[in-house]
C-alpha cells in the first residue's frame, strides 16, 4: 500500500509542478519559509527535543525541523492533530513546505501530539515566539497575532434553538443563493 501511495504521490507532485499559477497557500508558505529563522529555532529547541524511539523499536524519529514546520502549519491553519495529518496528505503545498515527503513519511497523529504537548507544557512556544521576533526585528519587521479564517457554509438543521428552547447566541444563519 505504501509503495502505491508513494507512486501516486510522485505523479501528483509532478502534475503539481507543471501548473501555471501558485495558490495563495503556496505563496504564504513560501514567504513564511524565507522569514522563519529555522536554524535559530532548531538551536533553541534542540536541547529539549529527545525523541523516545532513538535506539528502540518502532518508527524512526522525525527530525526537529520537520516537526517545528508541522507545528507552524497547525498553528497557522488552526488544525487539530488529526486534521493536520490529513491536510499534509491532501495539500501539495503543505507537503512541499514540510520538505521532500517522497523520501520521508508524514508525521502521524501520535507523533504530532507527542511533539506539541511538551512544547506547550514547558512554555517553549514563548521561546519560539522570541526567536522569531528577534529575527524579524533584525530585518526591520515585526509580528503580531492574527487568524486565518476559512469560512465554509454547511447544511444544518433549520432551527437555531438549543436544548433549553432558547436561541443559541453563538448560532448564526446565512444564505447562499436560495439555500
């Protein structure tokens, strides 16, 4: 199965490279790839990164830079661990951002979770933010918090009341055409 997936992935990658227009996601990720000080982040986080499968049975550990890139994708697009794994498989732009996945595999849900939890638990995300801000300041740039929004209209039940028969203040309605 993996071999078939790899061959299909290579065909998709070749087709993707021949397209004429870069998507907004590709342009954003290319810009972030140049702005983020990857080497500084790796140096700052490497003392805290100890994959547990080194020298043991199981999958080989995934490199720190790849995991940091996955974490950034997760934060930029507001994805849960499972959604991130799926998004990396689904998006050629994300796969390209993560490096050559024809050679290496996509981090699975457990790997993503085991990387993210210590980052957050030990406040290493603050260290990442400081390193990025320092690098951007050196370039005359700054970073502030923002949100990427993907608004998708989904079909739901035609009522907006909750179980208590009260209007749910978080529930909104919209129309698209006559729907």
